[in-house]
C-alpha cells in the first residue's frame, strides 16, 4: 500500500503463479505443397523472423536448433539486439545464428526462496523439456530424424524451419513460474526486437481484479503488441467446460488444441479371437505365435505376498518375482494412478520384464485412472497399455477364466490364457480430423472472477496440439517416459500455440508490413470450419469418453476454425 501511494508509481499488482499449459503436422497443414512453396522451400521458410519463447528454456545441443544443417545461410536479423547468457549450464557457443538469444528470469522465485539454482538451472538451459519441445514445433530444423527407444518415426520439422529463436526462460521444472518473472521476460523480448512472442503458459488461476485481462502479464503483452509484436498464447488445458478459458485479452491470439489424423495403432489379440485396442510405441510379438499370459501377482516368490509390496502389481521391482513362471511369457501389470503421478514408470516396468525374461508386457487400466489421456509410450520391447477400463475388465475376465487351479493346494496349476501383440510403430492416417480436444479450454471469455462474459471471442483459432512429436531436452523430466530421449510426443494447447507462432512467422516473412492485427486477421479469416472428410469440425465434450460425447464445434470451442496455413498466406481482404 505504501508503495502504491508514491507519485511515480502507476500501479501495484499482486504477483501470481503460472504454469506450462511434428513429424506429421507440416504435412497435415499442407506446408510442403503450399506455404513452404510460396516462401521458396523449407530452407527459406521463416527467414529473417525472430520468435521469442517464454517457457522453460532450451537445450542448445539439440540438432533441431543447429545452424549448419541448411544449404541456406543464417544471417542474424539486424533488427534483433538480444544477447546469449553464458553460464556453466549454458557455456559460450550455445547460441548460434539460429538460436540468437537466450536469457533466464527468476527474481520473483529467488525472492520467495524456492529457487534451486542447480536443480532448476540458473541459466537458459531447459531441465524440463517443455520449452525445447515448443520451440522445435515452431522453428525446428527441417528433416531431423525422430528416433525414440531405438525406433525411427520419420523426420521432424518446425512450421518455420528457417526462422530464428530467442529464449526467455521464466518457468522452471520444480515450481512453475511467477507473473513478475514472465513480465520481465516479455519486456526484455520486446526490447530485443523479436517479431513474435510464443507463450505456452497460462495462470494457475483466474487473475483477480476488475477484469481478467488487466493482469500484469496481459498488460505487458499489450505493450509488446503496440510495439508491433504478434503475441500467441495457449488457451489452456482446462476444458471442456464453458468459460474455462485461460487466455483472456483481445490483443493476444489465443489457440486451442485439435487432433490431427495420425494415430499409432497396436492391438492385443486374445486366444478367444477377441481383439483389444491399445496404446504404445512398441514392436509386436514375433509372427503369429501366441504367448501365455501371466499376471505379476501370480508370479510371486513363495516368501512374498501382496502385503509385502502393496504395489507389486505395477511391476516396478523384479526381486519378488519368480522368473521360472514368467520366462518366455507375456507379463501382465497394472497401470495405476501412480503412473500418472510419476511414482511408477513404464520404463521401470519394462526393466522388470527384461530381468525376468518376459517376451512382452501388457498394462491394464486400474479403474481409478479416470479422465487422463494415455499417450503412446515408447517401449523397446513388445508391449501396450489398454486405455479403456471396459476393455481392461474384458481382458482380465478372459485371463482369470483361463486359469486352471490345483484343487488340492488351491494354487494355479496352469495359465491357460494366451495372446499376441500387434505392434504400434507404424502410423495410420485415417483418423477423422481435425477435432477439438476435450482438454482444450473453451469460451465464452470470462471477464472477471464472477465469470461474467467479456465481449471478446476466445479462442481465436485451433491448431494441432494432440500427440505432437517435438524435440526433447537431454535432461528433460516433464514426461517421465521420454527421459533420455531426443524427441517426445506430448499433448496440450502448449503444442498448439507454437504451430501458430511458426505460421505467423511465414506470414510476417511474406508481408513484412503486416501489423499484429493484420496477421491475426489473415489467420482468422482463412480458417476452415470443416474436417478432412468434409463434415463439420467436431468438439469433444467430456474427458471420460471424449469420442462418444462429441458434437459440432461452436466458435466458443474453436474460434474462427482450424488454421489453414496455405490460405493464410493469400488472405485477400483482411
């Protein structure tokens, strides 16, 4: 209060916390035959444009950000004046002609006493993975091989592969971030001369005050927009309820998340000829051979009970298991809420399976895992997760009914259930798309904490955000199943926003005089309302059974529609 009464102080606002909210999407958006052709090809697309990323930092060693992979040079834009911090974690030479600036901002976190300089990296280096992923979606180099768990999933490219990157790290893996540090990052990005700001972050809660968009972050972004910077922000992952929007202001271009048409199918074929759909970036079992099913809880050593290890069903520890029972068979494990919380991991379960010589792993869904999207998980041996509780129940019924007991001892005399796994390494492109994902935040835009409607249309647009391949930090921990990998497949409106940031770079490259409003208009007025099959874009309405509750999307679900990259470069009247 005392500070706010000083004559030279215009306003004092309470700090608040914030959080983090593409091998195929270039093809899905028609870039190779459309927008990239108009720009002169991927080696030119985005040239001269600097995108500022306010996120968790970047891994500068990733090939997606190298400056020597293109036949076309990388002249640093003269209008950009940013610098590259040099620290032990981010040594001299980390920046180059593609990654032209990198800083970190943590004053608010340090003041609160929660910043750990070694764990959170007091540098622009990304110890989380999120920032590296989003930067690669927008501007990652063209044609980078996506090799995960030893499997090749094609080549990745950003939307504007020849654009430049400036990193303003203001979020951290252990606590998220704070508005004061984000505002400092925005101001620095504007001062440095970036052309576009990409924000895959949202407030943890609706900002207090007379209006949601009068919060410090949105006010800083208003100043950036006035300086000619196009600002893109994720809508938030708080859908599908009305008024769940986490990006508020009319000067911010807000992007919701849609699915694209690629899926990785793998299946479990049971001995009774029933086929169950699963998820998992994994190979299948050999040929047409059927393998015996053994639940981990039925393969315990004689001195072990479930009371000895209450989580033994999650296959996290091989020491209690009888290898003679499991060897050469398919191991059955429970996928519980502990996997979602990061307390158990698929990788550890796979290690357990290898230690006891299983030929593969099947995870059935614990009935308490409700409302979580199970993304395809990389596995270096045959395996899958059954993502449906109903299918999991059917699978367990088959398994239990196939057991043959010893009437004298009461123990299992024979495991009668058999199955084979059909691999999930090959992509299928027949899925109806685009459609609005259930988690994508919806309008109407809330004006204040009482949820009055603001006269502002949100979101502005939808773009691919579900199951997106992107670069991953070598020390990234945001997705446990991709730790140590060079790429990760994750989902969210965080992935949608950089798609639009990259496409905005292509528009800015072709039309250098376009204002932020003109870029927004070019994107919005050319968006499509139809999916690839010619029907209306659909929107998922529930997180429990999203595909069974979908209906045609409204402007509060998708704004102007699904982005049309090629049309946005020839928008006509804007």
